[in-house]
């Protein structure tokens, strides 16, 4: 029997991946793992697989980001599914804002 993947460790590693703005719990918060006393949103560990849902930074290549997230998750002993659940734009700079309004 393989050890249970550590959802908190996976979450921390995925948050360090360039292009990942955050973890995403899903529409109804269904992508999560309960690790008492906390709930790790964005990482769901089940018997046969691990699902990781992220909010990505624009621009992105989804396949490359998914590969980087899988790599960061490490050897879970299970199939790893990556969901790009949302995309955020980079923050606008003051100079860019001035160009838009002029």
C-alpha cells in the first residue's frame, strides 16, 4: 500500500509554479481534501487519482502549465489530473492605464 499523497505539500509546490496564480476549489468547492484541522482547496486526493485545479496567469500554454503542475506534485502513486479552472490577467501598470485613457 502506498502512502497517502500529502495534499498540503502538493498545494504548496503547485503554488510555486510560475504561471499559477492560485488554487481553485471548483464551482461548489468540490476540489478539496480534508486534512484535519484544515481543508486544502484546489487539491483533491482520492483512492485512484489526484485532481489539482489552478487559476493561471495570462498568457499561458495550458499543456505546458499542466505538465509543470504535474511535475511539481511529484510522485503521488496515482494518476494526476490538472484543471485550469480560471485565468487572470496580469495587473495593469500605471503607465498602461495612462495610455488607455489618453
